[in-house]
C-alpha cells in the first residue's frame, strides 16, 4: 500500500468484527514501532501486548468498557518508562564505540546522557540542573531541559507516541485497523501490568478488523489554514 494511502486509511475504529488478527501482523507492526525516532535513541518505551484473557478482561474494564476495547481482537498498552534509560545506556556506549562514532558522540553517551535523564530524590538533581542551565543561558543559547521528573517523563511520552504512530500505520498498511485510546483508568492499568509509579501509560491501542459502522462518520478536520503558519 502506498504511504499516503496508508495515512488516509488509518482511522480510529470504534467497533470490530470477531475476526482474529494474525499474530504475525502485530509482530510486524511492533518491529516498525521500534524503528521510530526517539530522544537520544534512549528507547525508553515498553509495549505490553495483552494476551492473557484474564488481563484482557480487566483491561477492557479499565478502558471504561468502551467498544474500541471490548470488541478488539487484541490490545496493546504503550508505556513511556523514563527510568529505562539505564537499560539502554551500556548498549549505547558499546555501540558508539564499536562503530567509531565521533568523539563528541561518545562523550555525550558516557557523560551527558545520564545527566539529562536523572532527576534525583524529590527532583533535587533536577533543581541543580535548572540553576546551572539558567546561569549558562544568560550568556549563550543552551538546552534548558529536561530537568525535573515531569519534563523527563514528557520526553519519554513523546518518544512512545512516535512509536505508537509507527505501529498503527503499520497495522493499517497490512489491512487491519486500530483505535488509539486515552480514555482509561491509568491507576488500574498500571496495577494490571505491574508498572512503576514513574511509568506513564501513553495509550491503549485496540486492534482488529473494522465492523459495520466502525466509525461515527467521515473524517473531520478543520481547514489547514488554522494550523499551518508560515513565518
């Protein structure tokens, strides 16, 4: 399927048929998700493909029993895990050294990478970073974040959202449908998946084959002039 056809095909489908989505379709889409651009290549995302019937039932309830979850063949929970930079860090250092990356790149991963992703107890390290960047920023342009826990979580969420877009487009390219849901009880979702307090549930994605009246109507967007600014 041609790329722009995929863009137009992707819709948020609210109701699915009973057809089971082949596992290889989801596997291929997950591989596409992992190729998404992400901050510092930290890969601080996790994807929970819910296959346990008990967990799926509980997840549907946590998604407020909406039809996009209830009728889905499969459910995928996308999680931004800002502390998981520690999982990637040694592998990133090993990689940049192996490919003989430029010295500034190696120095970034050895020294600056952990500096950016730490926030400290009660944001104590984040406060230090804020003071340092404010002082340096008086004299020259400087990256002013992330510093506090909320800012680092936001960086992780943006990366996970990019991966989610890759996933749903890959599903659409294979002839199936998705719905990216933000209507859920995050506390209950975290409990079902045994997640940490610092983890952010970015979205739950319902996957399936569109049923009759799977959408409420045609796609609606405001005119592009409302959003595109040429400055």
